[in-house]
């Protein structure tokens, strides 16, 4: 007889790990116990040595699909203790939190599993039509947990004591629902109800919700980790009404559809299909196909892509029952820039004028979690938003300088698309998507999310805080407040350096590299605004090696809001007759235009910017595509969609680009690119061609600077990061250019390219530069 | 480090300079029983019997020295009078110290002096001492110290806001700063935009004389309303919630601010006060203010709360944090 103590660390809670251990212990004829220790699982087994070996091999090879083992430590137990007598059987012991050490991991939410779904659809099953059906293999995790360990009393399921049948399942180690913390049924679990806009309950039947949707009504639907505004996609009337009520004139809506319908309206490839079907069930930006228009209109998405997700909970599947709707608009229920509403009262209050009816339930959402969004670029699924299904699972970095980190670091990110990051050892815990922390409500959400992250990772001290260099970001001010309050050092890291560090951490490659970091805006080391940067990372030091030409941004944020201002500014720099050209657009009043020109002439409230976004914006205005940005990146996002319509010869554009690119001292002249675009417009070239031209020109110009820098330094890696790297045309062109030179491209895989990856990069940058 | 324009812009950069380099080197900054320099209020006090003498000084350089609505002379008087006024004091007398550059046109000086005289009559104050120098400066500099009188313990502080108070601003904001900006840079006006520079002692006294208490008060000059509100909130250790749609702003200032990307909340005023008063008095105080020619656009713009710190503004798209301005705004939208 031998006895061993086995500690397993990793994602081992809320994924059916203990029943699995129970089963393999029984199978191998072992005695002992398994116990949840809050952040790891402790197992004691006693039996024949070869059985223990078989047990260990089962543990590694057959572990539950959603679990993740980071570390197994095995220790012999003194044979003199007669363990066989102490452990007469193999048992699952109650959780023990007395030994909680710092590290712990809660799994993200997991979409409903096939077995649970089957039960919902089975009219004879006791869970038939029950929206909250879940088991150890599926259901909410992160969004219902208040603290560790992941036991029912620490989740919002504590409000729903199990009924007799559910207890039997919960206590039976052979059952799929053994210790399934989110399990419930229609007798004991959360209940759905439908209210009108006054909050009066008018039905408890989800079929009525489907009926309202079919009638063209707008519904607020509280789901698992968040709330959606939902309407039928069949009639433009509902879609346009939703746009009007949300004051969201153009930003594409995401839709929810069924797997079997995807081919009807999209061109989906294998990568995309695997991602959209995965248990994470994110939104995937799919290419529209030729038949798209047959099903939905431009009013759903005016881009060449459409964001689609599949149902991920029982509730969602039930919305597709007894209806011929092939998709619904499913957009997060919030006013632009504000956090999604999650509690019933707030939903009713904030969405009173937006939704006609409310499909709600009585389970509390503890952690709000927006849908994640991915897009395929360069053949890889890249994260536009890393949230539900991903958070709070940590990202590991194994680079030697980071692997042995012993500090707990809190990085607070930038301002837009904010995500915070907590680092413990070599694990980077990113919060769910937070949003625009320039808004007070969203800023508070950031604070709450950080607090929750600290709680659910059992963190009891922070050693360092990292934030952006921008002096007026709320996150910067918050970082300084926290630092002062808790006497923790605060380090400010430049925005684009953080983008570069984020890419290195993402790929876990810290070799010397050149990285192109392109986006809308970041506060530069010189006090100007950056956003079209080429960095050289050499021997552990990062420096700016090249960039786009500096342009004047007139009126601070106004120039981002009204892209015609950027066009005016760049043409002004080119000494063209700006007044006449801009007047032609008939957009600004005479007085306003006069003030803008006055502002440019006298340098009143202007900043210098090397932003790639602002150059693309100016072309978006030049071709009369977009004069007002109503959502992040709108002018350039729509310009990319337009460029995709270009059907002419690529070689023709390449030739034009080659003639137009001017680089001096590693600075790409953007004025002449804009002037060239204006010439093309004046020569009645198609606007698709102009749009395509500027994309290739920027891609080739930046590639040239990066490749030359790399070659001069004998560097083989060239990376691409920043929000503009979501632009498929620019990104794929740059990667193509890199490959042509037999250099190695670095692209994002695990971390968002955009500002959602900044906090991660801030933390990496801090670690690289400390000690 | 050398002084930059930011050090004079009234924002956090300037605050730091004042706290560290200026106050940090002074030890005697207070008269027993009075309000001293370290509280950085609009003026300080010296207790004498059952009264307090209220004392302040302001130095003025303005470009251009003549602008729509006023000139450097008028500002010199009003700036000092207003600092006394927002302490709740009755301004009595001013000093006048003029530094002139070589080559300065005497006719201009004459015009400035006439304007000073006019403003003194409006405010009911006397200039009882003065000094004139010619020196190597770029343009005329006028400094003016002033004294006023207030009953003992009745000085209105900027730190005295109480939870539940209501915030009132006495009229349209942003006019002075935008006027100066546009006329300095030579923008051709086709508008009535002009500086609001005026002495507010009469306006303030009309409230106090009616027997109302003002818990806290400031004149929102450099840094504008945003700066004054933040200072009042910070010093009172409370929060202020204001409502965007209630802030009095003329269409003209709104339009020009929107065209240049300048937030009127951060723009200087020279004839306005912002006060924190008990809610129950607020409507009556508003009535008194709006009856006065300088207060006809007065509005209740918000209230004082302990629910948060700092200044928040309710807008149609949620709440916004109103920061202390730091000079020119830095873009923050991607
Ligand atoms: Fe960025
Ligand atoms: Mg003053
Ligand atoms: Zn399941
Ligand atoms: Zn039950």
C-alpha cells in the first residue's frame, strides 16, 4: 500500500474536476479524498502503486475538457499512517479555505453544453424549456461569482436553494451535475418574466417574448452575464427604430443566429467556424456573402462584415424556438460609452425609452461581461474585444525575465476600450472589457472590476501600479490616487511602447524586433500625440525609430469627431486653397470654417499628431464617406469597407503608391499622400480606388521604414500592433511585405491588438524595465 | 526648470508652482485670528475689533490691452474688487501700481486711466495710493491691491460648502476668456461677443444685505468655472454635481467654443460669481440675482453632495468628470 498527496493547480474549479477525480479514483480502486482548497485541489490517494500510477495518468490524459492543469505536485505520505483505515472509501470533502494562498483562478463563462441543450429541447425532460439549465460542463462561472472558492454559497446562485431532485443530482458523484454550482431547475432556480416599460409583469412565458420580437418590438433581454437589446432583423423598421432610440446612426449591430443559418448570409471559413462554435461563443466578424442582402439590410451593418454570435445559453436557444427568425439583432444594452445595465431596476430605468418590453429574471449578475469579439486577420483569429468566455482566465508569459516575477502588479490601461490587468507570478489576469473610462459611470466600472479581480484572485497586496503617460486620462489620475493612498509606486508607460510590449508578451517573443504600432492616439514622450509609430526593441531597450509626419490636430478631440477638420489641416499644411476646398463639402457654416482656418493659422488649441487614424479619417472625409465619427474609429472603419470594394488592378495601385511615398529620416510624408488622394479625386478616380490607395500607401510606407530599420540592425522580427492593425488591408499588406523580405512577422493571438491590450503591455513594460 | 506659459495658466501646473516654490519658502503668512495666505482663498483678513479688514492684490497683464467690453484698466479694478467681493467684503479702497514700458503711448495711458476711474465709480471704491515706474517690460503691467471690510467671522470662504447646498452661477460664462483669445489673435468679429468684466460687489451685497448666508463663493477667473468648482469641492472635501443643460452660456460662446474645441467651463470670466447656498434659500437668492443687471442670466446649476469627490457633470450621455483644467486640452479620443 502506498499513499500520496497530490495538489493540482490551474483551472480546477467549476469545471467538474472533483467528480472526475472521484470517478478515476474509484476506477483505479483507490481510497482517500479530494478537496477544493479555494484555488487548488488537494487529493489524497491510497492504494496499490500501479493503481496510483494509472490514476495519475488518467488525471493527465482524461481531465475534463474545460479544466486546465498548470501544476501537479506529488508527495509521499508516511506509510505508518494507516490511511486505508482513515479513508475507508474515496470521498469528496467540503471546500477548505483555511490554506488559501494567493493564487487562484476562476474559469470564464461557458456556453450551454450539448447534453443540457438536449434536455431543454426534450419535452419529456424535467428541464424542458428551462432557460437556466446548466451542469458542471457548462453555464455561468465568472459572471455569478462573488468570491473564492467557487462554491454555490459564494455565487449569486445562493439565492436559489436546490430542490429535492436537484440536491440528489448535486450530491451524486456519478451525475453530470455533481457539485455543479450553477445547477437548478424550474422548481428551484431563477425565473423569467416579461414586463412592459413601466415594469409591470405581463407574462412568464418566453414564447410571448418571441411573439413580441416577431411583431417588430424592441426587447431588453437580461441574459447570463449581461443584457442585450434585441429586435427582429426581418424588418428594417425595427432596426431603424432601435438606431433612433439608441442614437446610434451607423455603427454595425451584432446579430445572433443559428449555426445552420450562417452560410445563408456569410462566407465563413474553418477558423471562423471553430471560433464561433467554441464554448466561448464570441461574436465573430464574418464576411457578408452575395446573398446577404436577401436576408438583412445595410441598416444592420453597413460594412463588408457582420458580427455574428451563436446562442450561448438555454435562454437564447428558446428565442429561436417556434419562430422562423433566422437571426436577431443582439446589441449590448447600454447607451453608447456607458456600461451595460445589469440589474433589473437599472435596466428598466435606463432603457425605459429604448425597449418596448423587458425579458428579465431574478438572478443577480455579479460581474458584468460584454460579448467578446474576434476577426480573422492574417489567417489568425484576433481579439477586438476580450471579455465573456475569456475573462478572467489569465494569460501566461514564460519569458525568463517575467517567469520569475514575484510582484503583484496592477496595470490600469488607457482611457478608451479600457481593460485592466493584474499580474501575479507570470500570470496576467485581464479584466473583462470595460469601455470608455472617460465617462464617469464607466470609470466607476473600472474601479469595481479591479476590485472584483483582486478578490477572485485572492490577492492581498499590490506592489506596483502602472498606468498611461497621458496626464488627463481618468485611469492615470486613479492610478496616482491609489498610489498615494496605499503608498505604492506608480509607473507611467508610454502608450505605443505598451502596444509593442503587449505584442511581445502576447507572442512570448522578446528577441530584438521592430514593431509598427498604429492607432488613433496616445500621449507621446515628447508631449505630442503619437499614433503612427515604428519602434526598435534592441537589447531590452525600446525606442521610437520612425513615424508618420506630424500633422496639426485642430481643436483637440473635435478633430477626431469631425474628420473634415483633419483634411483642412493637412491641406493647409500643403498650402492649398483650403477655404475653397472645404467649402465645397458644404459641411461647416461659413463662420465655423473661418474659425477653423483661424485656429490653424494662429495655432489656437491645436496639438501635433502622428496618428494613423487621423490620416485615414481625413481621406474618409475627402471622399465624402464620413463627416462625423459616431463611434470609435468610424471614419477609418468605413474607409476600409469602401477600399474593399476596389476591383481594379492591384499593380496599378502599387505603382501609384511607389511614386507617392516619400520617406525622410524614417518619417513618412503623409501630406503628399493626402494631396495625391485629392488629385485622384479631382481626376474623377473612383473613391474605392482612393480608399484602397491610402491603405496601401500607409502600409507600404510604414513597412519600408520598419524593414529598413530591421535590416540595418540585423533583426528578423517585425511586429504589428495597435488599433489600426485591425484594419485587414493594412495589416495583411504589412505582413505580406515582411514575408517578402524573408523576415518574421509578429502578430497578436491572445491579447487584443488595440487598447484592450494596453494594460497587459503596461505590465510587461514595467517588468522588463524593473530590476 | 524654467517658467513656461503653463505656470500662469491657472491649472494644476500653476497650483504646483504656488504650493511648492512660492508658499514653500514663506513662513509668516497669517495674522493671528485672520485668514492667511496658506488657505489660498480669494483674499486674506486682518481682525480689528468687531470687523475684519479684507486684503488682496492682483497683477494684470492682458493682451491686447484694449478689447471688446473693456481694457486692462477696467480689469485691474474689477479683478481686485471682485476678489474682495467674493469674500463677502465691502470693497473700500485700492492701490494702483503701474509699470510702463519705454515708448508706451501716453494717449493709451490716458484712456486706461479714464477707464480705471469709471470702474472705480461703478464699484464705489477709491484709489488712495499708487506708484508709477518705467521699466524694461513688454507691455503695461498694472497691479492693484485692495482692502475691504467685513463683520468679524462673516468672511465667505471658498471651503465652506455644505452637503445639500445648491450651486448658483451669476450669469453667462466664458465670455471674457474667449473675447481676449479672439481679439489677441486678431480674429475679425462679426459678433457681439465681449468681455463680461465688471465689479460684482453690488451684486453680491444685494444677496448678503437681504440677510442670506452664502456658504462658499468664488469669482471664476483663470481656469474658469471648472477650476473654481474643483477648488471649492476640494477645499470643502465634498463633491459637486452640475447639469450641463443648466449652465448659462450664450449661443455665441457655445458656437465659438465648439468651433475651436474649447470648453467654456474652462474659460476665464471677469464679472461672474459662483456661490454655494442653502437649498431653502436658493430660489429667493436667484430672484435677487436675476433682478440685478449683472445677474440677469443667473442659474442654479447643481448641488453639493458627499456621494463623490470632485466635480461631475450630468450630460445627455451620462456623467462626465470635470477636471481642473491644465492649460490647453490634450486630445484623448482615439
Ligand atoms: Fe492605442
Ligand atoms: Mg483672484
Ligand atoms: Zn451542461
Ligand atoms: Zn431544482
